[in-house]
């Protein structure tokens, strides 16, 4: 990479300002086009037949009556998805999840799909498909799935990461261990030890917009896909791999996105829509119903976590130990491993050990959810940290400050930290007015810290300078959190022009080089780096065009304050040329002016946050109200502070829902009982206070403007912050999330009964 | 010389070594020589690794220069939301 990504401090005119968001009006007036807003002439409507069983062998599928039904143009089953994965277990899992092959692995698993001339014909045809199942024993609970007599989901899974490899299959597909030092020696030095088990329930990302796509396969091998996604290039590659298409002949266009939070990093129905289109010879529109989104698109893991934490009386943690068990749905993942890596990452520990177990259960395939796996681990560890602080009589913030990781600390997942921001967030919490505000009856205050890795990745950007000097930019990272506005601000800063003269769009897969998904908090970090690079390349072109215009050597022209300027006194009469002036002459100085960039954005840097919250608990009903909430997080540099605050508030809101109400509830039959927003309750505006934010700006040395990813870390602390606040309000330690009214009442009753 | 620490899952593929010393100037050279010495690491290196140099995690930029005496960790390639 020839591009210099190093941070250089400079005076800023555009970056850090708060212009109106460019997508706002379209979104609130219904003009923005989301996944389901796209239609093509003659398109068919698809519906998916899903398993009513949690675990069953597919004995036979008879689609003949559906195929013969009026209006039906195509029916697909696993027979239409030959295994092209060539031994790639991860892709095979995606294939099997898109359309069950030999067994259905969860309630809602797809077994067949129909494309018909209208929705009624498609729905009616689903009823004509006869599936013969041999129902098998199921297991949905993480701890139950680990028991020796649990039904085994996959006979070919043997626990990895243990020596010797077991000879009998198991639902535990992997064990991963991290840490350093000697935890037993550390506990021997402790004056006080906390040891407790925690549980968190499975939650969904809960995006407002269901998955939707329109697929068109043509006879010449080309295809098009309009889709709501966090990564159209990744969707293109996955769909091409699964269906045997040439990736470059599959053009994927991303719609506006109504939330993703990790759930739209994964293909669910898109290969099915393409397969139906290929079979029918027509375009096919497939929109998931809300119930299908819950039953069959990736939620996060349910977990069971044990934590042991020891400290001296003066508040120094001597050892930390955590055993983390995470569900992955029916396929192997690395969810517990991520939990094990992140659980103690906020602290400087001499002795630490974490062990993660990946557990298969008859639930939907887990997908990433905003800082995947970190919130649950933080809930357990931050609860124990709080309890330990109380037990030794130390303020919870002071206790964390005393033990916080800093530059030079060996992280619990291995490497030694460079400069990091946990300390400043804690210092800011310590002095924040929220921390000393008085509390009323039945109210409690909690706080917690959180960590997430962040990353970058492959990124492209095209910048075209119009002949009137206005600028269009195409980027390949989906805008899920305001990155288009941030790109325009960054480009305005680089070019020295107005934000209003720049239009940013998301390019489709045929107009840009490959881009990784918008995940890992990488959207603004990565694409702004590519945009800076593209702008500097465009400036280089404009510098040369100025030299041509003036008929002077290129090396005598430099760029400053949005203008090409001639160097030295011998060109004293030459007025600087603006972008608009250079662009106006471009037709006679060499043609269109553009800047391109294809790069790897790496060095994103880890991220930390500290949250404070106050709750009030009704002791009669167990109902909890969040009455005040504060997020403190390092953004490196907030390019558009409104959006950064929005990310902080959004993560906190999702975490509050997870902490207080949201959970997948399964019946004895292994079927999901609450697949809808009436029974799966996400917080709405009236449930939440104004969430205060404090943006810290400690520049990331690996980005030209010091930017850090901000999208994910804000969901890490809330589970623990809320649970700590509720525990402090009711005087009983809450160890099972969500801390719902029935759980609070049960805990109060148990406490009263001794 | 670079001393690279392997995450637990890789160690059985590298004669149960916790860390391996390699002569390498870049991530690319380090990974290539690791795979040459321990062929079992080829698969994970191709699909599944990130490299932390002095605490900064690199997932893709294999041209990254490894400074002398840098602390180097091979980590699992991370998922994000």
C-alpha cells in the first residue's frame, strides 16, 4: 500500500462538523428504496416452506402437486442446490442452512421454496408440498446440550481443541483457551473471591427491515440481485459459490438498509431466490415475513458463563477465570472463542484464563450481532467486577481504574496493548455529573466497561470531478450508520471544497473493486481511508492539469487550501486555480478528472467504552425503568458527531432491550414461541430516556484523520450496566439476562425466603 | 528474527510449540515460512488468521513490515457485526 495512512494533526474545516444528513429526508418521506421497494416487470413472488420441527430427518419431499398448481412457475428443494462447496465446512453450513439437505436442524429451517405469479398462489402451493419427517430428539438449552446424554445434532462433530481428540461425537464442537500467568497462584493471593454463574438468553438483532431481494438469472449465465445487505460483494461471492455462477457475471446492487447489526452479513434467502429464478426463467422477489426473520435468520448466542475473580483488600485483582459456553445454532462457529478473547480485555491482569466452548443446539444458525459475543462475556465479568468492588468496600469506578489495562498491559487474549482508551473513559466517568447525581427510592446506579476489536479490510473508492467542479464519490461499503455523510466531509476536507458540492453513493458490484462487508465497525474507518486516498490521487491529477493550463513544469505546482498554486516568485502573476476552474478546462487538458483507490485498510485499533445508568425498579411488579443513561466512548475522531452519537445511543438502546426484555422463548417441543415484535419486545422510544453521550477523541495513529470504528462497542457494556443498576436497586445480585420482571420478582422472593 | 506466538488451536499443527522463531521482514514472509516449516498450518494461514504486531491487529495487509523485536501474535480472523 503506497498510501500513507498515518495520522497527522491539522486544522479542520469540514471534518467534525454536523451538516444535515443526506439520507434523512428520503428516509422519513418514504422515498428511500429499501429491499422490498424494488420491482421488475413480470417478477414472480417466492415463499419458503419451513420446518415445524426442531430436529427431524427428512424422509421424503413430494413437490409434484405444488409444481402442477396454477400460477406456480418453479419449486426448489435441496436437490436444486448440489454441493459445490468442495469440502469448505463453513460454506457447506451456509448451503445447508439455506435449504435443509438431510435433516432439519431447527424450527423454521427451510425445506422447499415456491415461485408463483402472486403471493396467494405461492402460499397455496406451499400447502401442497408433502414433507415426510422422522422427528428426532432435540435440545435447545446450552447447558443441556453439553450433557453426556444430550441428543447429538451431528454425528460427525468431535470436540476440537482438546487432546486427544474424543472418539465419540458431541454437541461441543470446539474448546478454545486464552490467558497467561497462574490463576491458582493468583487466587491464593486474593483476600476476597467472587465466584458466580451467569446466563444470557438468545436475542435477535431486531432490525426494522426484514430480509428482501429480487433475483434475476438469465440464460446466458449472467444474473442480477437487488438486495438488502451489509455486504453486496460478499453476497455476490457466496451466491456465486453456492450456485456455480461466475462472480463477475452476477451483479449485486444494494438497497437502502433498514438496520443490519450483523444479521445482514450472511446470506439466508438470496441463493434460494436466485435458484428459483434460474429454474423459472423469470425474476423472483423474496421478502421474509417478520416471523421468518425471527425463526430463520441469525440471532446471537444464548450463553452460560462461570466467572471466578479474586482481589486483595486494597483493590488489586489477583486472578480472573471464566468458562464460557455459547450456542452456535446447529453449525460450528467461533462465538465462544470471541467471548473468551474479549471477556477480561478491559483489565491489566497478571493471572487470567478463559475457556470457551462452542455448543450446537436446535436453534437458528447464529450470526454476528454488533460486537459479536462480547456483550455476554462483559455482562458476566463486569457483574463480578462490580460485586467484588462492593465486597471489598471500594467504589466501582475506582476499582476499575485501579485495574484497567493501559499501554504495555498484556491483554487477556494475548498481545500487549499499544496506546488504548479504557483509562480515559473511566476517568471521564469518574468526573461525570451523572456519577454524583442523587438517587431516589427503589433506584439504583450501575456502570460497566466494554471492549471490542474493530477491524478494516479490502476497500475501494472512485471519485469523479464533474466539469462544474462538483464531486461524485462511489464507495463499496454499505452505509449502515451515516458513512455517506462522513465520506463527503472527508472529501470536502481533502479537496478544500464545500460539503454541499459532494454526492456520495454506494456502487454496485460491477462498478467498483471488491469490498469487504460493513462489519467490525469498519465502514467509516475503511471507506474514509479509501476516500482520502482517492481524493489525493485526484488532487495529483488536478495539479498536473494546472501545470498544463499554465504551461509550467508539474513540479512547480503545489496544492493548498483547495487550489493549485504555482511555486516561487517567478509565477507571481498566476492566480491559484480552484477545483471548479481546473474541472472546467478538463476537456482540453486531458479529459475527465478522477481519483481511484483500492486498498487494504488495516490497523483499526481496539475500542473501549464505559457506560453509566440509573434504573428504578417497581418492587411490586418487578418492572424496570431506565431513568438516566450515559455513554462514554473513544471515537478517535468523530467525522460527523451526530452519527457517532447515534451509534452510541443505538448500541445502548439495543443493549438495554437485551438486558431487560428480549429473549427467544422455546416451548417443550423446541418451537419458538415469540416470533414477533408483540411477544419479543424491543425497547421503543417511550421506554428509553435521552441517552447522553460523551465522545472522547484520542486519535488512531493508523488513520489520516485519527478515526476509529464506533459502531459496535456501545452494545458491550449495557447488559452489565443495567444488571448492576438493578442489582443495586433491589439489593439482590441479578445473574440472568434479561433481567425481566418475572426474574426480578423471583429473585426478590428467593431473597425474602432466605 | 521474529518470535511469533500461536493461538492454542494452531499449536497441535506446529509440533505443540507455543511460539516459533522465524526469520522474516513482513507478515507475508513470516506466514510463508511458517507454512513451509509446518505444512499443517497452511490451511489456517490461508483462511483463518490475523496477525497482531505490537498489539495492532492486521487481518489483510500481509505487506506490513514487522519491526525488530516486535511482539507478534497469530490470532483467529475475527468476525464482526
